[in-house]
C-alpha cells in the first residue's frame, strides 16, 4: 500500500520503521534497545522478523503497530534475512545460507553458495523472489541470483552505477534489496545512501 518496512543498523541508532515510498517520509518508527544493532528484516504473514548483528536474537514485531511481540534466539551473527514462503533464509557474512523455521529460528538446513568452482563469502543482504534468492556481497556492488536448491549463482547484477561519484563519498555499503511484485522491479539502497532506487533488471 505504498510503504516499505526498513531495518536500520547502528549501535544506539537502530530502528524498525515504516517509510512512504513516494517521498521517503517515515510514517512510523520504533527504536531498538541501544544494545542491538539492527540487521536483516523479513515479512512473515502479519509479523516482521528483524535480525540483530551480534546479539543472537531476532525481534518479532506486529506489522500494523510495529510493537514487539517476542524474541527468538539463534547462534552466531545475523546479517541478511528473507522469507521464501516456508522458511526464513539467513546470512551471517560467510558463504553459507541458513534456512530456519520462521516460528522458532530452528535450523532446517544449510546451503553453500558457489560461483563456478569456488564458494562466495561475505553474503549479506537477501531477498527471496519466487524460487530464487538474491544476495548482495558485502563491500561490493554485486548482487547474486542464487538457486536455493543447488547453491549455484545463476546471474550477477552490477549495481555500481547507481550513485554518482560525489554521492558515493558520503555513502557506505550497498545493503538494501526489496522486490515489488506488482511492478516486477527492485528497490535498492545502502547504508547512509541518499536515495532508494527502483530498478528493472535487464540481461546483457
């Protein structure tokens, strides 16, 4: 309905918020405890599941009110998160994707991501689209299209030309990917980026 939900991450400044797409106005926002560094966010039915970087907890909030409902624990670090309709897909900065139960965060299976004959580390932001997982590589402008059964990279998206040279000086890493099914376009952004870009993926 014209809004997106966003996780922001910095110690003491992390939040969960609802943002109007047309103009970027924050419609609602909930600050996280200063001990939490907000990370990946996924919509599961009528709840939002938000990872934290090194606290080992996922924060579960109501979609309408953004009020906290519960906390789920998991081992290790939390980076990216998406929901494929049955499982949460989670990254931790390694080359492995973890598939977890959306109600308990219990580990269901693990998948190593391969590009050719080598595993790809630093998997970061994730987005599940149909039967495909998209993953950004941390500290790069590349987004991988991944087969969630084999772990093979089936395409590489180059997002390096989104920011101007001047804008990139003040911006940090690309780490925001969201899909708009009604337009079949992607929303891309990054930490401290001045814009959210709506893009269509074009083969070349």
